[in-house]
């Protein structure tokens, strides 16, 4: 029986477990990446492990999220990360060099290799045939130390692409269509593998848009084969030597097949406040808009910018609209300047931002109250833009650019004829904003530069014998990590300071939560399905840990967040019967009797007692050998200290 591409790469990297679907496996990690918002914590954790030099083939630290620097905190973090990188053998992509995923694709990604990154959009690397997975910072720290990365051996979904995109229909519309069909939880436990004749019609940047936003499906990752088109892209980057062909066997067997005829797709938009709330332009109608933002790791490639410039040429941004453009990397921005694209955009009235995440993570450009903003980004969760009642629509760069001119959501097919956009044969390569690490001999003399806002990892403790604690918060389905640990320009500077950032934990849902939880000393959170979807930020586990959360009981978890809870030593529990969600109210006291003994004995199902109502509620506590030991130890840091040496 033939293998899928996913299985081939996973099996070639298997170091622990059996390649059996649904079972936990450990894989060897060839490359890691971090960004600054998750990086400080990841490097503090790496330091705590006491490994002198990274043991991966390549590790890169990017600065791209916290670039507003409204205060000393972010600049201190950047210096800290730069010094850690220098000391421990990590390449350092300086602020201004671009968004981690875009730069990694351009300069570092290698087909057939494994990559984990402390950012949920790491699957962008799947655009060149890597197994690239988003993870918590602690998992990345362990991988840098040479430890395996653990995932559930996934089911593989084949997305069979046929046909060819019509003019002005974009790669963004492909992933929006997949999201429309599968939903934000449709990918949990799965890898999405793109196959079929249609693959050949898509360039690498287009493929990367699709794998990037596959994160919104909750998928472990997404992957395209590595073919002649990948080879051309890598050659144009001056990296042709790293290319290899990567593809599934012709007789590979998939768990699910989704057929998409590219020729039939139309321009789409994800409406507020979920990436799977997808509608066509026709369904949405003539929507007046206030803002357009083009950029983010989903849509900031040179190809995207070429299209946007073509649409803006000779035009003026509509008087009621603010248009901002953040190119994905220094390479993209440089080439835009050389090719004359930048001056077209400036002339049209676009506000050019630096090559960074920017508005995507609420670092500036928050829309006006109730403002309608079209963004080429990947997430439109409530409040993420920094404006609580902002209405964010996720669209392609083509749709965004034409709408910025007309002032309302416009079907880009109205533009008329589309020229052929051809990527240059050679990209301008200038890695001068990547600082290389010190040699092994010099490393000892490198001083780590720590700012006053950088506080240590919160205190952990081994799992208690029994837990009896009140429910400090009860929340609905589809809670995102942006609810649990909001980001944005005000809160992101606190990423290195868990006591301070925890004051903002869950404030999107309940302003009083942090104070209440802290006063209770220890408590439990109850939630609905797909709890913790979205970002990889381990702060969504570390802040609850600091606030005394002992367990989270929900209908179902998103993958990375569940792993982050385990890593933080917080028990992840799920209802056996989802209806029991209604049997618990906020304030009820729950008892997990003899929990340590149960976990130790490998009991995966037992009853939680609601002491307030007397009801016994069956729950699942699915911890395997390794995750069981992590939980008993009080989290991955404690566990690793014991096991990695
Ligand atoms: C995001 O897009 O939500 C982020 C900001 O890139 C996060 C990481 C973080 O919170 O620092 C992610 O996607 O993992
Ligand atoms: Fe940055 Fe936005 Fe991409 Fe996250 S999704 S890495 S914030 S550009």
C-alpha cells in the first residue's frame, strides 16, 4: 500500500512510537523557528534546560510581532533574544527583516524536512513540501535541545485540486473554500495534503497562502508536493541545491478526500468573527468599508504585491477608506522598490508599514468604532484588531485592493482583464539583516542581555493527590487563545512577564476573571468545543497557571492549546457526554478525588463530582505514557530537566 507524502516524511523522522493513526509519535525536528512574542519565553525555557548549543540542523529567531516598541519592553526582549541566539547557535532575523513565515520560506525552508515553530502559522512551510507544525514555545525549546516533538500520528485528508483558478480568483479563495467546507475544527488530528492536476497551476507563494491558513482548520499542518515549481522558486532564491522532489505514492490511501475544482471557485470573504464564516461577494452584497489592510504571513509575498500594485496603478484610495500595506519581508519590500511597485502604491495613497505582523496582531491600525475592515489576514476573531466592535472580513489581496479604490466590498472580477503575473527569475538576495551566531569558542563570552520586564517562568508543582476547586469561569464553544490571552499593542509588551500579562487573561469575556481567579487561589475553567483554537501562544496556558487554574474541562480542545496546557501542568479534561456541560455553573465546586493516583494508574475515564449539586460527571483524561509523566512532574519543563540531560 502506497504512502501519502505526510506519512513518508513523518516515518523518515520517527524516533518514538508506532506510525498508527491516533497514536502519539515522537519525531526528530530538523529546523525550528521562533518569533519575538513567543520567543522570549521559549528562550527562557531553553536556558532553563541547560543545553549550551542548539542541536537542530537550523534554528532561527525572528523579530516580527512586537515592533511598535511603545516603551522599553519590546526592545529589551529583542536584545535578549538576539543575545541568546548569538550564544546558543541560532540565526537571528533582525527587526525589519520580515515576518517569520515569509522569510523562512524564502531563505531557510527545505522540502522533506521537519520544522516546528512557536507560531501557529508555521505550516506556511508546507508550501514547499515540508512538514511544518505550529507548537508551544516549550515544545520548540525541547526540540532546540535535541528532544523529539510529539504529535498524534494524523489522519491525512487529500484535497484533490483540478482545473485552474479563473482570473482574479486567488489562492486565498481556495483556503476560504476549504474552511467553508470543513470549518475551524474540521482539521483537528489531520494533515491536509494537496494533490491533483490543479497543484501544477499554483506558484509557491500561492501554495504557501493555502498551507498558512490551513492553521485555521485546526489541522496539524498542510502540505503541497515539492515539484518543478518548487525547484524554480528555490533556484530563484539562490537555494536550488536544497531542492528535492517530494510527493505521495500514486497508490497512497487517504482517510478523506475533498474535491475542489479551481475553475469553479469565486472570490470569497470570511465574515465576522470567524475564518470559517465564508460567503461569496454576491452573498455579502454592496458593503461600505472603512479600512483595508494588506499584508500578514498569509498574503504578503512579492506576487501578492505585484497584483495589488497593478490594481492600484493610476488610482486613488477612496476618500472614506484607509489602506495600509505591510510587505512580508525585506526582500519583498526591496524588490517592490526596485520594480516600481512601491511608488505606484504610495502614489495611490497607501500607507506603507514596515515588514512585520503589524495590524494582524493588533499592533496598530485598529479600525474605527464599529468599523468595517477588509484584511488579507488569516484571523478575524472578536477584538483581535484592537477595536472591540470592529467588523473584520478576511479576503484576497486582489479583492482588498480593488475595494480600497471603490470604497465598498468589490468582486475583483469587475476589474476586467487580468495580465499574467510572472515571478522574477531571480529574487534579490541580501541576508544582511540576519545575524549569525558566535562560534562555539566565542559563545562562552557572549553576555545575555536581560531587561527588567523579563520575569522567570511561573512556579510549578507536581500534580496534587486530589483537587477540590470552584469553577472560576464558564465559557462557550470556539473560545480562541485571543479570548484567553488577548494580544494587541497594549498587552503584547508583557509577553515576558507572566504575572503582569495574567492580569489580562480572559478579560475579553470577563473583566473580573483575573482578580477572581487569583483570590480563589485555585480553580477550574469549564468550556465548550474547540477550546483554545487559534494561536500557539503558551501564555494562554501560563497565565492560567499563574492564576491558579488546576484543570480545564471542556467539550473538546484545539491541538496546540491542549499540548500547552499539558506542558504547563494543567489537567486537560473533556466531557464524556457533552450534555453534562449544562450540569456545571460558574461558582460550582468540583472534586477530582485521588486524581494523582488515577493519572498514575493510567485511568483515562473517571467521575468528577459537582459538590454543589451532588451530580457525578464522567470525564476523559487522555494522557499517554509521556504526557502522563509530564503531568505528574508538574509540566514539561520539570519533566525535561530530568529527561533531556
Ligand atoms: C497569531 O497570529 O495569533 C500569533 C500572534 O502569530 C500567534 C503567536 C503569538 O500569540 O505570539 C500564533 O499564531 O501562534
Ligand atoms: Fe504575524 Fe499575523 Fe502571521 Fe500571526 S498570523 S504570524 S500575527 S502575520
